[in-house]
């Protein structure tokens, strides 16, 4: 069962590596001579990761991530209802939303949130924690989110998967 740990006990720092290692890891994913949104955003994020020397993993769709705590063996899947805590940041470090700050969790069905979350949550086991850098086309696209997130913004989410409430079996 999940124990209620205070958020400050978690180190959400993204690990770094030397620039050459990060460059070697991600430069093969740079896309040349394509001007579609996903390709342009992919290149922007890869360059951002390289500029910060972040030692991250990358999904095939272009989400960069660091698993802080993998959690239990049970992982959520499409259609499962989950309960999370999270912080959302713009890439300049501006916090735009936080369930921790509101002192309430967020429950939803995987499939009913932004695409980046639908793809990221199954990477965590119950009780797991991760940092996810989500390209704009998998977040709020060119619409943004009210006054909080501008159009075309790439986002960072620190997500804690507190529990899987319902399995879609």
C-alpha cells in the first residue's frame, strides 16, 4: 500500500552527463529536411536536452524522461483510472500548476488527458515517480492552456503515480 511521504523527500533533479555523451546519445534522433511540427519540436527538445547535458531516456514518440522511483510492478494501462500528484513547468522553470500546492490529488482515466501523459504514465509502477519532458504536439499543441501555457510550449511534468484506482480488465 502507498505510504504518504511528504513531497520534499523526493529529489526531482534530472541527472546530467558530459556533453559528448549526451550529444552521442541524442544526435541520431535529430531529423533533417522535414518541416512537420513533430520533427521541428523533436529537434528543439533534443537541442534543449543537449544544451542542459541532461541524461534522460526517450520514448519513440519523443518524450524525454527520468524515472526517479520506478514504483511497484503493477503499471497502469489505457483505460485505467489513476490517482497522481504532479507539478507542471514551462521549460524556463516557471511552475504553472501543482497538485502539491493545491493540496489535492488528481484522478483520471488514462486516455482522457493530454497524449504525453497517456504515454508517460504506463512507464511508472504504482507508487512511482518520474520527470517527463513533453513536446508541445503531445501536450496542449498550438492551443495552449488558458493563461497558464502558451501555444506551442514544451512542458516538464514531475509526476507521482500514487495508485491505480481501477483496472480496465
